[in-house]
C-alpha cells in the first residue's frame, strides 16, 4: 500500500513537470509604431547581437527604423535588440539602403538562403515589408557574396567572387620533385543585379593576372570586393587583396613585402576587359571589410586602403581610371597617430566624410581594438578626431557597416560592446555634432551603423 | 541423569560436534551457454533432511553456507533457460560448483525481455548514468541502429537526411568531439565511416551502452561528454540468422550472422555480413528547393533528391576457440567494409544541389580477441582486443556543371547551361575538381585485467592504445603540391585503474576510477632547405593529463535505488587544433590545453513495482556538466582579417544542466509501454558574458508502445504491434532574442512530432519472423538541422530467419 502511494506521487510529479514544460511558450508581439513627418526620412539602425563571444555579432542582425527627427532627439530611446526585425541571414547581413532610406536591400550571407536577394520597404519601427520577388546570385558568386549597391540611383547591385588555382610546371615528367611553381591563376566573377525588378542583369568571369614579375614572386589576387562605378558610368572599380605563396614550395608565405594597393578596372555594363591599376602612394588591400570602401566624389573615386604598413591612406582614382599618385592623404599624418586603419567611412556630397578607424594606440577592448570617429576633408586632406563622441576601450567598430547620409549630415551609432549609447549626427559642413536618440544595448552586443 | 542419558547426551554432543566440524560452504557460479551471467535465478539445495534456497547475485554467484558433508542436488531455475539440476558432493570446507544453463529455444518474448532486463540491470546497477539499449527487438524490425539510439533518454541524433547521411550524436547537450563512440571498447575512429552506426545492422549488435557524462574506466578515451559503446554479438553458441528487408526509396538491406562451434574441440567459426542500399530519393520542398529561370527568377517545386544514394557492404569473420581450458574466447579475424554515399548538398539545402559529389570509404582490419576468466587463479580475468589495418576515404567532386533541384542541368539568367566558377559542386576558393584521398593506417589495442579479491572487492586495470597515421593527397592537385603535403601521426594511450566494491548484500555498489591520458601527435611537413633539397620538418607534441571519477549505487529500499556518479573528464585537442591544417589555413597552437569538464549525475530508480498484472519502473537523472577551457576559434578582428589564418584557442566555460526521466510499464505479458523525456539548458560564458547555446534541441520526448497477441492465424505464433513517437521541442539557430522581435521564425526549427507504426509476426517455431514498419505515418516534414529535410512517410518489409537465437 505504501509503495503504491509512492508510485502515484512520483507519477503525478512526472506528469506535472510535463505539463509545465508544455505550457511555457507563447508568442505575441506588441507592435511599436514609429511616426515620420513628410519632410523627414527614415533612419534605420542596425544592431548585431552577440553569438558566443562578446562583440562577435553572430547572434543575429536586427534593424529598427525611426524618423530622422527622432534620431536627433536625445530624449528618444530605441531598443532594436528587444523590438527589432531580425534580418534573415545566417551570418551578419550585409545591408544596403536606398539613398532616401525608404528601402532596405539585403543579400543573405551563408546558410541555406545564402546569396538570396531581398528587398524591404521601411515603414518605421520593426515594420519592414518584403517587396518584389527573390533572386539568388549564389550560382554565380557563391552563397556568401560580397556585394554593394552601386551609386546609380538605386538601380543596380554588384557582387564579386574570386577563385584561385595554383599552376605548376611538371617539366613534362612524372617525377614530382623537379616540378616548379609557375603562378596562381585568379578568376574573377562579377554579377550585376537589377534591384528594381529583382533580376540578374549580367555575369562575367575572367582571369585577373598580375604582372609576370609579381606572379613569379608568388603574388596573386585572393579576395575582391567593393565594386564602385566611376563618374562616367563606363567603368567598374573593384578592390583587391593580395596573397603570396613561397614559389619554392607553393605554400602560403605570410612574410612577403606588401605591394602597392591595386584596383581592378573593367568596362561597364559589359563587365569585360579587366585591367589592374596600382598605387605608388598606398600599400595594402583595397577590398575593405563590410562597409563600402570607395566612393565617387567630384568626378573621382576615393578609396581607403587597409593593412598599409605606413597607415591607411585615402587613395584617389581619377576620371582617366588611373591612380592619382600626386594625391597623398595619409591618415597617420593627418590624425597624428601611427598605424591608422580605416574600418569604415562615408563622405557627404560636399567631400567631407566621417571615418571610423583604429590605430596602434587603440586600447585592447573586450572584442578587439578600440575604434574612433574622425571628420575628414577629401580636398584639404585633413582628418580630425571627433571628440564630442565618447570613447572607451570596448567601443568596437571593426564590424561597422553603414552611415546614413541626409544632405551634409551623417548619422552614426555609438555604443561600446554591451553598453548603451546614442545616435550622433555630424554636420560635415560645420563639424557640429548632435547627440541623438539613445540606443539600448544588451550584453556582449553592439551597433553596426545607420542606413 | 542416568549414565545412559549422560552417554547419549555425550553422543549427541559428539555427533553434533562432528556434524559441525564436518560442515562446508558450497559456492556456485552460473552462466548461460552464451556466456552471459545468470542473475537473480532461483537456486535450491536439497539433501536428505535439508532444503535451502537462495538466488544468484548479479555476478552469477551464489553460496550455501554451513552445509553438512554429503551429497546434494542443486537445482537452478531461471526464466530464460531450462531448469537444471546437478549433483554436488560436499566433502571439504569449501566446494565450488559451476553450472551452465542452456537457454530455452522455445522461449516466448516475455522471457527474452526478462533476460535482457537482467543483463541491462547489471550494468545499470553499477551507478553510472547509463542506458543499455537492447537491439534484440529492433533487429527483427526495420529499424536502424541510429533510430534506436534516438529513442534513448538523453540521446539526440541529428542526421542530415536519410540512410547513410552524416550524423551527430548529442548526450545531455554535449556533442561533437565531446562524445566518443566505441565498438567493443575500441574507438570507432579506428574503423572509419564505413563500419559505423549507419552501416552495422542491429542484428550484429548485442547491445549498446550509452554512458552520459561519466564513463567507466574500461572505456578509455578522452570522452568529455559521454560515450556510446557498441557491443557486438559475442555468444559462443552455435546459431545462425539472416534477414532481408525492402522498402521505400528503393531501400534494400540484408544481413547474416552465424557461429558454429565444434562441441568437442571448441573450435569456433564466426561470421557476419551486411549489405545496405538506398536511393534516398525522398521528396523535399520549401526553403530553397526551387528552380531558376531567365533573369534568375525562382519557382518553388517539390523535388525528389537525386544525388543521395547510399551503399554499404561489410562483414567480419573470425576463427578460433571458445570455452576451452586456456581461453573463454580466442579468435582471430578480419573486418572489412566499404561504403559509398552521394552527397546532395552541404550543411544546408541551398538553391545549388550537388550532382555527382560523393564520398567513398573502406576499412580492412585484422582483429584478435582473447578472453579468459579465472586465469591462473580464481577471480583473475583477462581480455585483450586488438585491431590493425588500413582505412581510406575519398571525397570526389569533379563536375563543374550546375544542377537544379529538378535533377536537370540548371540554366543561367540568359537560359544557358553553365558551370560554376569554382569548378566543382561545392563552393570553394580554390578552383578546380577535387578528388581528395585520406589514407590512414590504424591500430588499436585494448587490454583489461580484473581481479576479484573476493565477493566484495574487485580491481580492474585497463589500457587502450590507439594510433592513427594519416596521409592526405588530392589527385587533382599538382603532383608538386602532393609532394609537400604533410603526414600526421596521432598516438593515444589511456590507462585506467578501477576499484569496485560490493557491500551490504549487494545493496551498495561503488566504483572509483582514475584515468591517465597521454597523446602524442607528430606532424611531418616537407620543405625545401637552403641547398634546394626537400627536407622534413618534424614537430611533435606530447600531452599528459589525469582524470578521475566514481559511480555509486545504493538500494535505499528494495524498490528504490540511488545512482550517482561524477567525473573530471578531459578532451584532448585534436590534430587540427594542435598542429593546424594548411588546407583550411589553420595554424598550429602547440600550447593549447585540453578541454576539461566536471560532470555530475544524480539519479533514482523506483521500481519495479508490481501490482497484480501491472509492473512499472520510473527512473530519473539530474545532471550538470561544467566545461572549462572550451576549444574554439577566436573572433575575426582588423588585426587578423587579412592574415587568412586562424588558430584554435582555449576560451571560456560552458555548462549543461538538466534532467532525464523514464517510465516503463508492462501489463501482463502483452503490453509494454516506455516513455522518456529529457530537458536541459546549455550555456557558455565567454569573457564574463553568459549566453544560451543556439541550435540545440533541448527538449525531447519519446514514447514506445508494444502489444503482443498470441496464436493469431496459427497456433504458437505471435504478433507484436509497435507504436513509437518522437517529439522534439522547437529550437532556434540563433541565440535567444529580445521579447518583442520579429523575423525570428526564419531561424526556428519548429516543434516536431514523428510517429512510426510497426508489426512483427513470429511464425510457429520461431524460425521465421516477418515485420512491417511505417515510418513517419503522417508524412510530416522533419528537420534536425535548419530546413534540411529528412524522409517523409516510408514503408518497409523484412523477413528474418533464425536457427538457434543467440
């Protein structure tokens, strides 16, 4: 009898724990409306949630839109991590926006939908309405495409891809020991996408060889990114990263000299006839990371470089589609630092830009080197750290992606990893800095820009 | 008192004195003729004026103390065997009798269950958080070994598709290299993928032991989160069985196992073989299952998988002697296996399905087994099991043409068929076809010595060596590159010592163990020296670590047993983590430390309670796993983004906490019901921030119902009806998000309930068993990994033939 009682108790315990486990999921959303005046535009803020390491941004990209007035209002407070829309991308989404901020474009990065293009109408708050059909560029440039919206009135997007193959000379013999390394063949794929009608416009694949001397020394183009249209609209510039092998073994060589910065130039819209131009001013890569690295201003394309042993430069490519080696804008000199490294930047139409950077003196924060913002002038070749923005060690800008531009004003997000921050609005003309809406953060996470 | 009385009392005293003096103990040991121990069997001793009763303990031993000298009959009754009576003459102070019971041929299923339970029970009573999975019932049905494991409490299988597809095992939330799998105590890495849980049929397997968190000393490997040990059939009784099965997706499976033993000489021949084939052409839809038209416009379709076939063939043959004076088993043999698996897609189902990408692997291994109980002296047992051979693996991906989900060549935005820029089906940076070989020489030897000091104390020493020597080459890479490809050697020695205590009439069982891990990795990379000669650069690392743990079970009440165990467990860094891998741009980190985890289990078992015809058992286990120095990849930063290199490092802590619960219920001999559930949460702490680990099915439930009917259609036949349900709670590919976010559904794997139905019919005499199974009756879309769809409704029919069930 005693035993039976015991059994029943245990059974009911098991059953009630079952009931408990069944009754704990209930999804209901409180829709938060955001309002916007006719005269205003939407500012979309992107937030990157922590995956398993603080600052890794692998836990999802969330976006949330407010009006530009609200963005400038420090009494306003937004919480994208609680109320945002999670962009459907397995890894950090690379976002683009229409020039007026009314549309967000996304190409999913990795995962099953990797390479899928989608478009959303911005309606404020977490309300993003998918528009148009989906199209995938994965078959052409892979499921983790590097893409940019060209500055042609939101008509075209372009994505790029490079595959490499090492070429050896077997001396016509079976003997493997007499083989020698010849060069690495790099093949570039470029696709253009009709953003309005969600269609593939063009795709071309071509070899992008370096000079025979560079190739004999083991150099090759290993990554490309950041397609930018020139002023005439007849050439596309693509940033490049170089890698090197030891020609004696064919194995990766990380000790080699850094060559002059290179850009691939090809005909547009045919995407044919690639040539490679080299800078004698800057050294290192021009492929950037996640934010746009090259912009058209006043008939020339200005491009940042990274990994330059003398500190990042802003390089200039003229209307003749060649580097202007008389244009020397070294950020180490301009900022008075050493080891300046451009993380992201964006000019307004007046040739004055906001630039995110780190340098050798950056503190080591929870997620990497501390970042700073500077106001730079492409004409005057000056750069000034924006001191009105608060900085601390955990202020991390490596994954920074976007700056919304409204006339001469540039919107940026400021928040150290895991701490609240604010939107700041920089009047590039006057240099005035306005502290805007508060950004509510969560543990280990950060903000990656405005659109 | 009269002299006579006095005399007779003296005589009585004398007689009784003599009788006392002439008493002895009768010790006995009983086993079945398949070498399994007889536990809990009723033993009766009968003499002229004396009758005593006892039962065998979990080691198959029994004892009658203080029995007057004389001749007795000892009879033993077990539900699983024919009763046996032997004569025992007690003529010394301690006499031993060994009894071998013949398992009944015409046992009905209930008897099988009782027998299996006892075997199970013995392992479960050691105190570990262990589940013993019996394959007997599954082996006559259309059930894969993996499916069987998936219904086990606390175990979650995550499979990327149908038969033969890639599987991940998770034990209480820990998965990947934290879970080690063994075949007869030998790490499965020695066998490779061709001889695995995917290919070995349940009929070749005797039982599967799943140890969660705490792994006994005899399974020596760096198993941080637990171990799955597959025990192959090891009976020494002449038997044969064969089966053939056919079903949906052109799935054909056949297997045969046999053993023949010459009674007089003990010479034994043992062989098993299997062949599996499936097209795996099940239907998939949703997600990126689309065809692409002009301009890249997409049309969703329902597609049949077209590059997913699986074939595996293998077998094992052994000859030697069994149950002879000098060995219980001495067998030498050969294991050979080969499998071929087409690969339909990568980790995800993208819009670019693969065509003609496949993996082929084979293994050829010589094996030797020696087992002897009471070697040299009583209580000293020795077992040695060794393997040596080769295993090879090839991944082939040589087609550049793009294919579409309809199985045809895909067209580009202009309507032309096209080739991928990367020159193969799988996307990659390096252009060109791949035909990647990995050849390995493997060796492993496991030695176990145990000595039972007496009934209460036992000491065990175990050693496992496993060595892998690996060479990679790509047939399409220039021969030059292959010249400079390195070789990797890995040698692991794990020694463990265990002390076992059995006290308070078997109520308490304790087990304390220590493990010593030693791993040596050698990395040989050719390079060109200053004299333009090719030279080998040799780097080696030798790591040593210690771990320890205990397991304890205590029968608080006859129906209530406490089971608790703990271990400081280790996972040694693997070769890639230590040495890096040029192909993946991983650089060496010789200073990397092993992952460590403190694992705790606390469990109770209530039962078996019997009430008239009802019987049930409830068991639960609470667990925590505290992981330190997790090995992972660092964050990409502006400092390393262009280095093209990554290195593994120790980072942060992890924790898994939860419980398992299980209920078994039987009614008469007809109805059996099993239900289990498992729930846990898994978090990691990195640089002080704690997050829930995403992509983890943290809540699972399984239910199993069997109903038996006898004498249907024919007399002495038996019909079994089966129903199984698998429930997996919703989980997300993303870390938990805020309270009011939208768009989360994109990352969610919805709650799933799969239901299977089956029946088996044993013809009279039990020689033929036919079974029919329907899997996923309601044709629900099932996913283990985000939108990677598993097979829908499927039907299978199987025919089994037996001569002497093992």
